[in-house]
C-alpha cells in the first residue's frame, strides 16, 4: 500500500525537521507514528524498504495473524494497511527506500543521515528497526533451483493453487505456510529435521488435523527437475531410507539471517543483537528510544502486541523532550469525542 503523505523520495542532500524521527516503518514504527500525532508531534518515518509494514508486509503479507488484540483473525497486509491509515492522522513524512546510516547529537536534539545523504533533524528519535534487514537462511541443497520452484517467501499464495508443494522447516513460518497453502495446493508436504515442531501449539494442533503430509525427522536430500523443480528426494534421519515426492514448488522456511546493519554501529548499549532499553524504552543514547523487536529488557517477548504497547510507552515517555509542556500522561484518545 502506498502511503498518502510520502515525500522526500530521496535526492541526496535533502534536509527535513520534525519533532520525532522514527527509524523503521514496521508495525511498531507505524503505530508509534500514529501515537506521536495523537500527542501533537510532527513525525518523520524512515525505512530501508520501499513499502511500509516491516516483516508483516515483506515476509508474510498473505498470512493470517491471530493475536492482534480485538481482531480474532486478520491478514498481515490488512493489519499494515490499517496501521498506515491510522498513522495518516499524524500526517507523517515517509522517507521510504532510505537506510538510516548515522546518528549524531545536535544542540537540542538528534540528526540522522540516510544512505542517500538526506538529513533528518528531530528533538528525539525512536528506533523501531525490528530485526534490521532480513535475508532467508538458505536450504543446504538445491540452491540452483532458486526462482525456479525453490522459494523463501510466498507473497502470493494463490500462485500455488493446484500445485504440489513441499514446505521445509519446523518453526512457526513453516507450519503457518503449510496451513495457509493447504486449501489452495493439490498437496502440501511438510519436511522437518526433528520429530517435534517449534511452532505455536494451536498451529501444530491445526496441522495435525489437516491434510498436510508430515515427514519428520526427514531432510531434503536432493531437488531435481529439468528446468524447474519437479521432484524432491527426502531422506529419513532415523533409517536413512529415501523417498521421492512430486513437487512444483519447494518453500524453504528455515528462518532468517538478520542484519542490524548501521544500527549496530550507533553505540547503543546492546543485549546481544538487540538494543537495551529501560522501563521507559530509553536507550543508552540521550534522546533516543527503541521499541518493538529491536528493543530488549528482562522478560521481553517479541510480539506485535507487545511492540504496540512499547510504542505507546516510548512516545509518551519521550514527549517531554519534544515539548516540556506535554508531560508523559496522554489522556484518552476518546476524550472530547
Ligand atoms: C513468518 C512470520 C510470522 C509471524 N507471525 C507473527 C504473529 O502471528 N504474531 C506476532 O505478534 N508476531 C508475528 N511475527 C513477528 C512480527 O512480525 C514482529 O514481531 C514484528 O514485525 C516486529 O515489528 P517491528 O516494527 O518491531 O519490526 P519489523 O517488522 O522488523 O520492521 C522493522 C523495519 O525497520 C526497517 N529498518 C531496519 N533497519 C533500518 C535502517 N537502518 N534504516 C531504515 N530502516 C530500517 C526494516 O526495513 C523494517 O521495515 C511473525 C514473524 C514472521 C517472520
């Protein structure tokens, strides 16, 4: 979904000023943009990707999400569209296709420069960079079939209607893809190296009740086909026996190698690959807050619903930096309606 207020498509040397700069237009950054507007701030949102929505839009737009408060089941892209619409109340300036490269302090705020040379100054920054840029972990065999039947994303599941699909992996993504494709594909087989799946129990129960054929503990031994994927040879890790499956598509859902990129060099106190924050979501750098997957503290759970709460916490706690008259207590969005 294109954003209504997109500007600054990025000739180098542009300069913008806002009350708040948000780095990362994933679900958490988008909600933070809405919230900043609700608190009366002007806001600029930077994202390295060309579309807002972070992991939801880039990695699983067609998948259903079941744990957004108040919405029993919703397509990830629909959540993103709703967040963009909600954020539009704040009239954010989006700088999409811009990687935030450096962070400096100014006399009364911060300045972030993007890889295109655009400089954004603000009173405060909120980093919602998620897992940074993400690339899929490759399948150990069959890489020559990439884009010829072997894929790591399924942005449009309908393309696999009537196909024989082999999904590889044992985590949430693999199980969710298998379930999402089951009603569309002719057959879905799920191959996992371990006997147990690492996915949500509810999804695993759905999987076991579905027509998805389970191969555990098995691995993909070989992919073959003249021009594109036609057959997948599986090997049992218990007996060493092999079995051939007819296949039009192999979906490798083995997780992602995440790269924090420039954010890792901004001098934050880190907890592993995450930015350490206190209970107000403040980082170790003055005027810089963090929320969502990238922020870490004792007891952290990396979920969208948690990130939404963190966004509200961060924006309310940084509000006095933008304007001391604002205070940290927001009032209710329904007040005065
Ligand atoms: C397959 C899959 C299924 C999932 N299902 C669920 C689910 O059902 N429920 C749930 O709660 N969670 C789920 N998640 C996790 C959920 O998607 C994340 O918790 C959520 O996306 C985190 O949001 P975020 O805004 O913090 O980060 P992200 O969504 O990762 O967005 C961060 C954004 O920051 C940008 N960025 C990073 N570095 C820079 C930089 N230097 N400059 C500019 N931009 C930058 C990235 O391009 C990205 O767009 C799932 C994840 C996957 C992969």
